[in-house]
C-alpha cells in the first residue's frame, strides 16, 4: 500500500465514521430535549434560583435548600407539595405535561418561582 | 378627656386604661418613653428608679425559641432558651403569665416541642401560645401544635382571655399563606375577632399577640400581614391597644394613634435589620455577641398617667 492510498483510506474511514456518528449525535441531542437531564433549582437567600426554568416534558426537577431555614415547594395549582425541606434537603418532581407551573414557599410566600414545560422546537 | 359620667374616668382612681398607659418592658437596658408618639431613650438607672413602686400586674413575652435549631448562627438554641428561662426566674417581680409569640420549635418535631415544654415549665407560670410557621411543619400541618397548645382555641389556634381588666387576643397569621403574599388571618378569624370584641367597652385595654407582625414592617421579606389592616381597623375604637409580635427576631416599635406595636427578640438567633442583608436568614454574629441579640420582654402595667414606656432585656450585655 502506498502512502497516498493509505491516507485516502484513512480519510474515507474518518468520513465514514463522521457520517455514521452524525445521526447518533443528532439522536443524542434530541433525546436530551425529549427526556431531559434533571434540572436543579437552588433555594438560597430565600430565593428560588433560577426563578423560572423551562424544561422539556418528562424532565425531573430537583430543588435543593441551601438556607439555614426550612422552606417548602408548593404548586399554586396543588399539583405538587413538598414537606418542609431543612438545610440540604431535596425535593423532586417530574413534569410530564406541557404548561406553566407556578409555585411558592408556603412558609415564606414572598418566595415564588415557575417551571415552564415545553416540547423542544422542531 | 375627663368624662364625669364614666365610672372608669374618675381622675382620683386609676382606670384600667390608665393602668395600661404605662407599660414597662424589661429589655435592652434602655427605657423607651413615647411622648407625643416620639420615642425617647433614657438610661436604665432612671428607668429602674421609675419602677420603684411595684406594678400590680405584669406579664412576659418570649418568642422564636426555635428549639431544634443548631446552625452556625446559634448551635445551641435549647441552651439559650434555658438561659432566658433562668433570666425570667430571677426577675424581681414574677410575671403573672408568659405569652409565647410562636416558633416554639424549629421543625415541629415532637422532641423539639417536648424540650421546649420541659424548659418553659420551669418558669412556674402559665403559658399562652400562638403558633409560628415553624410550628406547623408536621405531616398534617398544625395537628401537633393544636394537640399540645390548642385547648380551648378556635380554628388554627386563635382565642382570647381576660386578665386584670385587660382583654388579650391571640391571633394566628401563619396558615393558608398565599403565593406572593404576607402573613394571613383569613375571613373566618376576622369574623371571630369582630364578634369577640363586639361587646367590649372602648375603654377596655387590649393586647393583641400574633407571630408575624400585624403591620407591614418589610414586605420584600414577607414581614407583614396581608389582612392585618382589617384586624387593626376593628380595634381602632379602643383607647389602648398593644400589639405584640415575633417572627423578625429583633425589636421594632411603632405607635399609630392608640395602637402601639412591638416585636420581640428571639431566644435563638438574630435576624438582620430590614433590607440590610441579602435575605432575612439567621444572622451570624461573633460568638461573644450572640446574647446581646437575644432576649425577652416583660410588660408591667403600672397605675398613673405616664406615657407608654418600653424596656427590653437581652440575655447578656
């Protein structure tokens, strides 16, 4: 095998690999959007952060309380309600249906947040 | 103004209303006198001299003991409650009873309530409670509180009683809070309040106590009560109304017409002054200074026409 033909073969292999890899990457990207990695909302300084998150249907949302004071995560439409979360406690809820889900802390009701569930575009 | 037709208005006899016009609080070592609605501080020595004649009736306010709290702002909230009770036991005049304005426990656990009860029992005087939001964190919110402290109360734990001619009203403003809102009394409790005071003479001194301040201290931190103004409107006709609250772990006072507002210190941990920190969370102070930020308040009703006077006592300093 000449050096030139070896280079061409290598090039073809790379192109082939890239061609094969492309749909896999695309599939992976769309599966992130569909199933969703868990999304974390921090509770620090009596604030939900980020205050609004937008996620795909089926996404698991995890709240973690970083304050020295307990907080709760309570849906304004009574869809979900955590127990009191002490420092470092977590609460998880999986959002299946598209829509807007406003919530608040029932102990400190000035603390509000929103989860927006939206199917990815395309 | 003197009214000869009012038997309570005999200037030679101190009236109930006159009795409440001078309320002495044991406190920071400063006596706050309110003349013309403007607070003026005088030194503790003068305050003690003014107290020379013993008051006929006094009670004490304790608040926000947060038993179970063990975070850096105070790793031993039970210990500081114990110190507060020691302080109460050494008061020269034993209070007739103690009002606890809520957040007895930190997480509403049986063990926390047990510990609080055991220590507060050592005061040897009757206790009256209203719940804070930290006392309603059990699985069936408020069940544990009502089972322990709710005897004879209505709804979420509100009630009233009379003592030495003063009408005391305990209100609950920590249940059914609405998103984006403040403390909440609710229509049922306001209806009850209206009926409760309907038959009372306007000269009857009133003391109202609740956990969250009934007036708006700082809405950005939720320090106020959404429908508090409705309760205060019902109380407007009374000549002397004193509102005692907790929740904000610091002393804030205000006089509006015939209504005097006071918030008490916590026995567990201090919170920052409104807007002075990123959040109202527990304020960590140098260990040696903690007890200057914790304390109790004692209220004495003394006969005479002195203006309202206020003192608060820290655990140390």
